[in-house]
């Protein structure tokens, strides 16, 4: 019996590709291989910073998944900045209404926003991940697939998958409380999507409060993890030349993310100080308190003796 065909849509995919949405996509795609003919529709971009087409266009197979790569259009950075600036008032207005706690309720009057929509679309068409060839493929081949799984609402591929295949789309938005999540075009995209799967209850509540009535059927899908065997500390320390105390960052390596993380951490330590311990095996742990759709750092607590700072 021939297996049904499903397609994941993500901006980058393949060996040596880092990034949360990209790895999330790989985890899910490879696990569906026994039950479906699985494809990934993606771009030829490897480096998220440059957006340059590095991979060859066409098909390849990796771990049982067919990867279809499409070249992105020439990057138009000045044009993107111009239209992003013109569109900014829409994001700011929606963020302001969200902070007031009324954006969700306004959606019952205006479920789909059109304010600055044209400028947002023009900005997306100038984006480094915009591929008219990929969009054309989805539009022309939509009936060949059982479902499309669109990854990350931050990216232009998410919008166009919803636009051309919304009735067959399962969205995994990996949404964060950031300006990009408040674009007007997302109300249109989410209103077309068949089902939205969130990873956590916090993400789901955030989307409900941002999108309101524009958000259709949805729930928490989550994603599993594979437990790793505990590594030998002595070998790990020697391999990576680690000191006794170090800061571990897990995530995409970009100047924007790393700079902010280190700057916030250093400023916090300057403000509150640190706990000094002479005893071996005493470590500081971060103490947080839950706030509305976020966590706030409030101090340190030693995991051994309980001393706080």
C-alpha cells in the first residue's frame, strides 16, 4: 500500500544546520518516515546570517527524508529595511494593545488585521529567506500532499504555506513574545491554518492573547527528547578545556542573541553580586519567579547549603 505524502516547510534543513526550529523539524520528520513519505521543502540557504544560496537546488535524501531545495530570491536589504520601518506602527500598536490586555478581545471585532499589511508583505518579499520558486511549488502541488507542517511563524515560509495550503497545514509556530509575533499578516495566516500545535501551555496562552479569534483549532503537541548518557566530567572538562565554573549557552549562535545574553548576565551580576563558597561541590542556581508570559530573574540560591543572594 502506497504511503501518503507529507511535507515539512522550514527555512533551512540538513547536516550541520543548527537552530531550534530546524532541529525540531528534523526530529519530527525522521520519526514520521515509517508511516509516511516524508519530504522537507526548504531553501538553499545554509548560513542564517548571510542568506546566501549555498546548497544546490534540487532533491536529495537524508535519513529517509526527501529534501527539496529551492533558491531564494536576491536579498534586498535596503528595501526590506524600508518596508519594515513603514510596517513598524502595526507591530507597536498591537503590542501596546496586548500589554493593556485587550488585543484578544478586540479580535472579536477585527479578527484579521489589514493595517500595514501591504508593507509587511513587501518586507517579506525582500527577506533573505523569500523564495518565489518554493511558494510556486506549494501552490502548484498542494493537492499531492496529505498535509503540510509549517515551522516557526517568524519566517516568511510560514506565511506563504498558510496562504497557499492553509486548509492542509498543521502549524508549529514556536512563538515568542517578540515584536515579530505582532505583525498584522500573522492574523491572516493563522486564520487560514487547519490546526496549530504549540509546544507549551505558555506558548499557547501567548498566541491566544495575541491572535484571539484569528486562531482556529489548536492544542499542545509538544515534542519529545532523547535522553543522553551522562558524560564523564573529567573527559568533558579536558576535551573542551572547561574551568570549574562556566556559562553554558544552548541555542543559535548569532551576535544578537549572544550579545544580549552575556550583557544581561554581566549587568545582573554587577547589580546583585555573587555568592562565594570555599567548599567543593557548592554551586549557584538561578532563582526565577513566574510573571505574565515571562520569567523574571530574582536571585541565586546555592544548591548545597541553601544560601541566597
